[in-house]
C-alpha cells in the first residue's frame, strides 16, 4: 500500500472521527517515542531485561487520553474563537497567545504529573508537588519556545483541523530526542 493511500485513509478517518483518530494517533506516537528512546539508550544485552513495557503503556495512555484530547479541544476552540472574534490581521498573534497561555501550561502540567507518577511507580502527591515546584518553570519556558516555532509552522502550512496531529507528531519527535539524551546522560 502506498503512502498516499495510507494518508488518504488517515484523512478520511480524521474527518469521520476526529477525536478518536487523534487519540489513537497520540497514543501510538507517545508509546513509540518512549519505546524508541528506551531502545536506543540501552545496550543490546540490557534491552532483553530492562525495556519498561509498563512505562511504554502508561505513556501511550497519557498520549491518547490526555495529550490528544487537550490538543483537539484547545486548538478547535482557539480556531473557532479567533475566526469569530478576531480580525484576520491579528488572528495569528491571538492564536499564538492562546496556545502559549492556555495549551502549553496545561500540557506541561499534565506531562509533569504523568512523568513523576510513572517514574515513581505511583501517584505520590508530595513528589508531584515537589516536581511542579522544581521543574514546572523550566519545562514551561522550554515548551513556550518550542510552541512558538511549531505554531508558526502550523499556521503557515497546516490546516487548523490537523494542528493537533502536527503537535503530537512534533512533540513525539522532540520528546524522543530529549528522552534519549536524558537517559544516556544519566548513565
């Protein structure tokens, strides 16, 4: 099957069931991101014993049940709002402001909660609060810079109904690279 046929089928699914398609896409991308970063950061001998399939599954759930719906509903609202309420001259700027002021803070908080819980093996309120106090500002500032670049690309080249998928793909790629770096750095 050619890539154009696959893309056409994906676009049909995206039109028929946008939220479900984005959730499945987010789950697959996030799970693959985690699996790939573990795979690359482990030696061939370690891969047999140390691949953390539970973490892969939990990160897939995060991508499908939190990240994708937040992106879907946030960008849908941002686009509907700016089309109705903002003159076209300022639309891109307001969309960027909404993304940076609304989507990024929610996404970073959700990711920090998930990573802290997954890495500790349980939801620990004290550790989550500590992680938010010590890591939220740095993660948010990084996300704001990345989101500014990604939003500029999305506004220029991608139809608004596919922004959620674009952001899921872009953050999966960036997250994989960052994850590999952090895992290798810890060694």
